C-alpha cells in the first residue's frame, strides 16, 4: 500500500498527493511532540490543529482513505508515523519536501528503519524552484535582497512591462513610509471568522492539553481552510490594499493590524499559495496606487523567497552572535504578566497584542520588539526562540534569517546592510507613542540607542551607513 503524509504546514487544497493515482491512504498526524516543542502561542496551535483536521475532512469528502493520529493519544511524530506505516502495511511513503531542514531527515529516517520506499514532491510553499534558488545564492555570495528581487521580477515577469519594471521603477519603498495622518484615518476591520465544529474541537483541545500556553485559544481569529483563506485575501485586496503601501511602516497604539494583509500565517501553512496571493494583488495594479501593489509584491516574491534562500545558503545563521550578547529573556516575555513599569510604552503595547493575537506587523517586530531586544543585549538565539514560539506565522526557515539576520544583526551584515536600531525619534515619527517629541528624545529607547552605539563602536565603525550616528554619539560622549 502507498501512503502520503500531509504535513500541518502543507495544507494545500491542490496538494500534489491528491492527484497522485498511486496513493491509497493519506496520513494526518497530530503529534504532541510537535505541538509541545516550544511554549507556542495558543493560536498557532489552534491554526495548525484545526487546519489539519479540516484538510483530513476535505480528503474524506473527496472519497479518499484517511488515517489520523489524534492529539489526545500523546504520540510523538516519529512514533505515530511508525505505527501508521505498520498498521496500514505501507511499502511506500510520499510527502512534500519540507522547508525546515530537519523534517525531511526525520521522515526519511523512519522510512529507512521500516524498509519502505520514499518519494518527495517539490516544496510548493514558494514561487522559486529550489534548484534555481540555490544556484542564485551560490552565484551571489554577497546576496542582497534588492538584487534578488530584481532577478525575481525578471525571472517571473511579475510587474514587468517588457524588459522594464512597471512604472519604470523597481522599488517604490520611498513612497511607502508615511505615518498615519494626524486627523485620523478609518481602518477596515479584519473579517470575522466562523468557528465551526472542527475548529471548536481544536480550540478545546488546545485549552485542555496546553492550559499554560500564551494567549487564549477561545479568542482564535484566523481562517483555517483554503476557501476561507481566499475570502480573507479578497477582503484585503478590496478594502486595505490601496492604503497598504503608503502606511505599511506606520504604527498605532490602538490599531494592531492597520492596512496589513495578515496572510503570512496562511501562506506559511499552505492555506494560500504564493502565486494566487500575488495574482490577486497584481490584478489591481490599475485600480490602486502602484506603490501599494509593488510594496506588497516585494514582500512576497522578494523578501519571503529571499529569506528561504538565506536559510538554505547560510546554515550558520542559527548560531551567529556578532555582538556576543548573552542576556536571558525574563519570564514576563512569555506571559505578558508583571511587565516592569520601566519598559517603554511601544514595547509594552506590542507585547500585549502579541499575547492576544500571536501577531504583530513587520515594522513592530523589527523596530519595536527587535530593536529593543538588540539594544538591551538579549542573546539572539533566545530572541529567535521567543519569536518562534509566540508568532502564528513563525517557522525555522523564516525566523532564522529574519531574527538572527535582519532583526538582531547577529550575522554581522549578511542579511541586512546595517543594524535596524533607533531611538525614540523614529518611533515617535511613525507611531506617536509619546506625548511629545521631547519625551521621545528623552525616552529609555533613546538612551539605550546611544548606549548601544557607544558599547559596540568597535564592531559598528566599519559600516558606512552608521558613520553619521556614530559621529553624533562621539560628540555626545565628548560633551558629557
């Protein structure tokens, strides 16, 4: 008998296994070891568990044979897979190649132990074929995202007018850095999500099996089927895309989502395919500002695919620690309880929304949380573990280069050209966190910024993008 294993991060409606005539039975494993590996946010656990259950139900509705190992049995992943192979007398197992490095090795080891044949489908989470991606990074040892992005545009023809980029510009980033207007702006709400019986069962199981998880599973807010994910995407395109570009770097204490799509949790588990996301957005290029279309497209075909390439090309990112930082994260980072009063308002606010939703948009991750972690000297690996646990869209392939590289600059500059650090002035300009600009300049964020430049001057001095702030720091030091 031939079986196909459907992983929780590969919930594609058109998974290639469903069209494979050799497959007799489909395996769905709710491995407790996978859900308990970290102190995962309750909503991440619900998303994966409900997604798996809906995918299994959909396969059954197609008339396919389905075998499940439910969460309550408490089995580890390898243990559950061994049992299914034995019970169904499987002589061959197929699965989609996983993006995170260790997954394929674990599955292959179980199959080798059982003495069965194996077959892998190509990873469908991305637009770029793996061989092409690896070749590009091998040919570009100083691989910068902008170069990669232009290669992607030329390779795919997305937002190209012949040989020229749409609008005669590759990048509209300079148009996409506006704070929210001072007189306010209406922000459309995210769609409501219906909690059906399968999702309700996942919520109750998470509440029962992981009572101490960050977040409340009963406040779950994300779609868990491909159809609902497409409706979520359509709502973004119709209601928020037009303002996304202009305000993609804006922040607001009372608006957790603003004009962001919040499709990364859905893309990263296969509820949406990258091609359909890009197509839906690019189709509106004549209806909304091109800067919005290009800015969003760059995140999907540029940054997201670049992160995968960096993860594959530079495995040593996982252990990088350029500044030799070693501070441990305090317990309140995982609970949101008893946060010290001296922690600045931006950090307190964003941490509270992470506790509630398992999510914060990209500029809050980078310039509030990541900025503060780096300025305070936290161990970058501990920061990586925290992001990996608390965010609904977090997986190894994306968190290693994003956190170790861009956010914490632990790699010394391979992913990002400079550390993404700032004092209170930037945060105030983009989010009005303090009552006055003076309060922002005198904030703990600003003090930490100048202290960091002073303490790590030797490792920062060779970066031309830091010449000006380092010169300012030296003048401040001399006048103190």
